[in-house]
């Protein structure tokens, strides 16, 4: 990223080569940016020069609209300057192309149900593809929707059919039943160092906070998604969400349903090159990051706490296949609920199968739900290097890692501790899985439960299975009528619990052709291997 000069209207170059007006580096709402420095040739329109007072009581709408009209009239683009102060408005700002709004230290607040405070479209002018007003920067300021008083549903900031959007260092407060930032059919958008705090959901019938993302990434599908025709199914592309905070809701409001995502979609409409990097989620009603219909996506380095359903959800309500999604280096704590399918990372599909999903090096602690990491309907998933510590659900079978309907999965190098159910479970049409070099400590159920064909367990270390003291519980369990399972080089130990697992390794009735060879099962005596299957080969195990 190159910085030219010290003005709010300098050119911001993103690593992909695109250029977006704006600048970086201040905290949300900060007031240390000058409007323009010597040598900046862009036209600057100060709302104070057009009669705004900024005293918090005077209606500054007319002054803002006059300054905005003058700025929009500059073909090469202009800066709308909002100096520090409090500015009540009864009408939002409709930005034109190549505009910068610099509002460091300003607090802009609605005093009427007037829709969004900032947008780049109206409801009557059709704009298709990415041909609407773009190359826009919104820098700094607190944008206060006052949704507890003005409750008509509205996004705070909205962009549609645009190419080149930067929203940086902004604080968005008290959004009424919608999104803090809406990206609808937008290409090359950057949402950077922003704070999203407070959602009000009232008078919306069955509407809930769970489907209200702070940043919505959606397509131009219909008037339901945004009043910005044309509805040509244009998706979003090249979107970065970085350094943002989803704040726990203020008194009297709810948390958002997610930091970023969507709750709908259409078959064949997918968003590409989405990066959600280095954000902090303090609390959400449902999801931390909801990767709805994203391709070529990266979710990395985020801290996610206290979400109601799932920290990272990958899926497609419309049944689209999603490819090449990397979830890495995230810290996830205290997530999920007693009824959620998975409290930390969930990959699932109601239609076409996903491909190329990679889940690596995440730290997951204290999860409620079916599993810490749950993957279904995905081909060739890689789950490696993750730490999962503490999973729980009322039914008592909350697994550390659970994979099903996902053939040829690679599950390697993970550490699973204190799962309330099985440490690692792979079953139901997950044939050809490789489970290798994992460490499973003190699961309440089985250490590793394998229930599908052609599965290979290599060099795993399982200690202390059956922490719950149940019957028919094992260090490694082959079931589900699995054929041609292979179990080699694993170390299985009893642990310190009062009721150890019934055996180190079991092959249950219905399994065929299991190989249980070369494992270290010392300390179990004659009960190390329990063979109830057909055609099992056992040899060279240390017992």
C-alpha cells in the first residue's frame, strides 16, 4: 500500500493493483486527519463553509446537501469534509463517483426515518453490473442511525453496482433491523478498521437479529435485497474486511447476527475473492463469519468470541458448490449453543458439493454444539494443525472433529482435548479419509471413531478415551460396516480415568478386511484388540 502525502484525499493503492481514493491508519472515529495538505489539487467542500454548525442541536441537513451537491458537480471527484462536531441530519448523503468523505472526529446522527446515512444509489435510476458510482472513500466519523428511536428498517451505509469502495476508520451505531454496511453487486471494496455496535430489531414481524450481518455481501437479486436496480444477479468480487470490531451490543439493543455474510442467495450467483482478515468479534447473535456463496475466500487471523450458533459457517442456502476456501489462524472461544450443529467451524451444503476447503491452525476453546469442527458434503477437505479444547452439548456426543459425506478428507496434526463425545469421528460416505499424526486426549467417548470404507489411521496418539465411564467405548473404533480400514503406527493408552476404554482398538460386526498392524497398544494386556469383524488382519502390535 502506497501513501501519498498526508491528506484524506490521497490515493490508496490496494495490493491487487486497484486504486481507491482514501487513506489508512487511524482508529475508528479518530480526529487526527487534516482535510487537505499543500499540493492536494482535489476540490474540498467543507460543510461548515456551507452553513453547518456541528453543535448537536441545529439541523445541518441543508448545509450538508449544499456541500454534497457542489462536490458531486466536480467531474474528477471531490472531498466532502465534515470536521469534528455533532451533526443532526434528516436526509442521508447520496455520493457520486470519485468522491471522498472525510469525517474524522465527526458524529453524524439521524433525526428522522430517512434511510441510510451514506449510499451511492437512488431507488429509481437503473445501473447494471459494476457501472454505478464508484471509486468512493468514506473515511472516519461516527455514523449514528439511532435505531432505538427511528426504527424503520434501514442499512446505515449502502453501496450497489459499484467498482472501488473504501470504508475506513468508521464507527456505525444503533442500526435499525438491517446492516451497518451493505455491499450489493460491488467489486474492489475495502472495509477497514471499522467498529460496528448495536442493532435494534423491532416491529419486523418474524425478523430476528440472527439474519442481520454488520457487513452484508450480497448480489443484485431483487428489491428484497436492495432498492437499487437493475436486478441482474451481479455478485460481489474482490472484497476485504480487515481490522474491524463487532462490539457487544450496547444497553437496550441486540448484537448483530454476524460480522460479515449473507442469509440468502440464488443458484449460480457466487461471490469471489473474499478476504476476512484480522477482525475481532466480541459477540454475535448467531455467527461470527458467515461465508455464504463465497469462492476463493480466506478467513484468517480473526478472534471470535461468544457467538450464538457458529463462529465460521461455510454454506449456500441456494445449494451452490463453493470452492477454494481457506480458514486459518483464527482464535475461537466460548461459541455455540446447546442446539447448534457446531460451535466453531461448520462446512455444509444443501445442494452441490464443495471442494478445496482447508481448515488449518485454528485454536478453538469451549464450544457447545455437535462438534468443534464439522464438515459435510465436501470433497477433499484438509483439516490440519488445529487445537480443539473442550466441546459440550446436552446429548453428550459433542465431538472435537466430525467429518461425514466428505470423501478423501485429510485430518492431520490436530490436537483434541476434553471432547464431550468422540475426539475425532469420520463416518457416512467419507470413504478414503486419512487420519494421521493427531493427538486425542481424554475424550468422553471414543478417541477416534471410523465408520466408512478405505479409511486409514496412521501414527495417531490417543490417551484416556472413555472419560465419561460408559460401556462399549474404545480408543479406536471401526464400525459402520466399514470395509478395508487400515490402522497402523498408532499409540493408544488408557490414561488416568477410573473406567478405561473397553479396548484399545475394536473392529465391530459388519466391518470387513480391517488391517490392525504395527500399533503400540502397551498397557492393555489381552484386551488391547477386540475383533468382532470379518477378515481382520492383526499383526506386529506391541501389547
